[in-house]
């Protein structure tokens, strides 16, 4: 990525820099890679809700995957069609359900029988009909971090396969409920398409089983999970969407007229964003030296929360590379971005870029230690 250094120096650090040209290329590649019009992509807004990002995504014709009433409201404000919003999440409140029904969203992804009953009660009271897709746990281990694995049998998300028949039957018993599909999500940051192929096999088996009972679905939602290259963002700035979509085209037996929905977040926005931070001090110890920067875990929590790796570059340094622990100012020992990072010689005032931070960076920022939220620059 070519950083506009003169422009970046004018901004108050820390802030997020978004390469909108790269985002545009990513969105174009998604559209070019879709095997058919039956494939529908929803943007998982939890990855990044920056207004400029949302505007670009909406302009590309994508829908939205929302997980809160706040995200639904933001999607509507950004101009997304209500009918192209799907609402997921294990803890939808009554107020959020009412908001979604009033707006006329496309579908609720339902994660428990208890939730299904509440949606039915509220929709019936409002004189509305709720389109629902049942979220199924297909018991597939995608071998991702245990905090972001969601497709195993016993999980707070979704409904175990063993309970699925009962919940589907319950949909037919409840008023104001229209069962339109099945929903799946097996995890995040998946860089091998094999688990997606296994997911297709599970879905084929389920569809065959339900069709033997005379039950069919208008749509199948396979969630998201496609990973990115955190190690080499410049070598692989746009994920291999073509192989990803083709895995489903080759393995999933869609029925005539059936739609296939995806909920992509990280793979769309991660590579276009970098956290820009300034070096406050270079602290030399007996065996280590520390680059102390003005960004902290309040601005990018992923390294502290997930032990996640973000490539760090000294974008203003030109000296011979040296080894540094890059740390923030927060009063927590976990406020470390990387240990033993190899960077061009660091001096006070240098700008560092933490790459691949467009997803789950700005959106997860907090005001711990009463710090200001990071700004943003879109160019």
C-alpha cells in the first residue's frame, strides 16, 4: 500500500486510514466472482460501520447482515434497502425485534426456540409476518481461534442438528412466522476452503431429509468466515473470492429458484484499513528496546483479545532495520501490538502503520482510560 505520508502527517494520531480504491477493487472482484444471480452477498456490518465504508458497500449493491438494532438503524440511515437486511444474534431484545419488523427487514436469523416464540408473539401483536431462517450448528470444526469458532454442536450460537426437526415443526405451529430458510456460520478467518466444502455436504443432507418430509426452503444462508492474509497484505490485498464462491458452486446442490446468501465482513474491509500511530518514545532496556506509540488496545483490541497479528511498518523510517516491542500507553500489560517486530530504525515522531485493520478495528474501539476514540481518514 502506498501511504500519502504528507497527508497522514496532518492528521491527529491515532487514526484509521482507509484506502477506498482498494475497497472498490475488492467490491468489484466480489461482483465479478459470483457464479450466478442466485448468489446474494450481505455485508457483515459488525466488521466496520464507518459511514464512508457503508456508502461504498451500498453503492456496490450488497445487502447487510446486522446483529443489533443499532446496526439496523445505521444500515437504513446509510440507504440500504430494508428488504436486503438480515438480522442475526443470540440476544435480540423486544425493542430490536419491533424495530426490525417495523422497518420490514428481509429475514431474522433465529438462534433458539425461545427467540422464535418471542418473535412470533411480537409479530402477531404488530399484525406483521416475520420471515425467519433457522441457524443450524452443523458441528464443523473450522480450526480457528476458539473465540471465533461458532459452528460446533454445543455453542451459544444456533441450534444443534439434533433439535432442528422440532424447531422447524414449531415454525409451522406459531402464528406470524414464515420459515424461509436455513442459516449457517462455522467461524471466522478461515483460509482453507475445505470446511466450506464439508458444510455444503451437511446442507445437502439436511435438504434431502427435509424434502423427504415435504419441506423446502426459499434460501440457504452460509454465513461468512472467509479469511485474509495478515502476513502479506500487499501480496494478497484482495481475497480469492472466486475460489470461495466456486467451492459452493461445485459442492452445494441448490434447488431451482433457491437463493444462496453470504455474510462477508472481514474479507471485504480488512485489507483497506490501517491504524496509523505516532511513536512517542523509544525506550532502551538491557536486552530489549520498546517503540512506545500513542495508539493502544483501546484503538485496536485484537492483539490483546485474540493474540492477533497485524503487520507493523514504519512508514516514515529509512534506517537499518532493528528489533522492537511495539507497545501502547494503556495501563495494562496486554497493551502490546507485537514483540520483536523488525522495523526500519524507529525514532520519536515516526509514523507506524498497523496493517489489515479495516475489520474489527475502529468498530471495537473503546474509551478505557478515558481516551478519545480514534479518528478516520478515507482516501
